[in-house]
C-alpha cells in the first residue's frame, strides 16, 4: 500500500485497510487516544462499504455508531441510558399507572438494574394485571443490558 497518498484519494476498501493499519500501529505504540480515533474511522468506512450488501451487519454497525461511536465515546451510553429510562418513566406514567405520584426515586435504581424483579417496584400492587407493563419492562431490560455492555466496552478502551 502506498502510504504517501492522501487517504481521501483511495477507494473505500483501501481507506478501510489504511485506517486499520494505522489503528494497529497506534495500538503497538500504546497511544490509545489516537488508536480510538482511527478505530472509529475504520468502522465508519466499513459501514459505508457494506451499506448496500449486508443489511444485518449494517444495522449492528449503525447501532454501534449511535450508541457509543464504535466504543470510543463512553458518554454516549450514559446519555442513552438516561434518555431511554426517562422515556420509560414517561410511558409508565402516561399509559399504565395514570398517576405520576406512584413512581418514586427508589424505582430508578430498580429500573436501571436489568436483573430486577417486577415485585421490586414500589407500585407493584397497581400493575398486577397489566401485561403491557411486563412487555415494556422486558424491552427496557434488553435495552439497558445492551447499553451497559457498550459502556463497559467503551470504558475498557480508555483504561
């Protein structure tokens, strides 16, 4: 590969290979901040390269880009955790409980724990018959688990 050419003058496959090689060089040198920068650029090129052909791979790459910028930004998963769980509280108040005073501050800690029991909520007696709540709670457990994984993977890159 000709290293002296500008990476913007290459085709997508060559740019992806270029960013991969630069990532490997910075990893061997121990420079994690520069490595993270080129790691994200490499995945962005792969996303652009495979967009027309592999939809499932593209969805995973796009999800990784949105959730943590390919594990190079640890603030994004925290932002998404707060946003999704706040949305859960709004949905819960509007659709299921119909009384905003039932959701307490202690329920935040239950909500952020993907392994919680439904009986740990303070308003458990109000939602015994609601299967909508069980479906919504299960969905948010999956989302929280994925975001915790993204956060852990992002933090490992910076340690």
